[in-house]
């Protein structure tokens, strides 16, 4: 079963600040997530993950019930814990956003 991959508005805004190489890598990762969303490193729970590329990380949430992956944040290694904690606090908001995107 294939998953659909979406990204949040915040993710898109941050992405424009990152190097072209990172953007190209991310496109490949999105294709990989369609086939298997569980390829990244698990963060706290099975459905919260990150993929690393050099000093950068992309964070995503997996919604098996909706067959979707939601890319929600990007950070450098030094901001990693702040980003993870923020995502954790905003889980309900992200769930609502992805449900609205699917309507």
C-alpha cells in the first residue's frame, strides 16, 4: 500500500532557506516514503521519525489510518531537541491540518 506525502506550510517556508542539494535529497526521500514511511529514525514513538542528511534533519509524522506521511519540520543538528519538543507539543494541530488537507 502506498502512502501519500504532504508537507506543512511551515515546512515549505523553512525548506526555501536550505541548500539546493538538500532539496534534491528531500525529493528522493519523499519517493522513498511513499513506499515505506518507516525508513527514518524513530523519535519517541513508531509514527514520529526523522531522516538525516549531513547536518540537517527532516521530521515527519506517519498516519497509518490515513495512509499519509506529513513532513512537518526541518532543522540543523544543533536545533534538533527544540524542534522535536515543539512537534510533540503541536501533535493535535498537525493531525487537524492533515485531516483538512485530505478533505
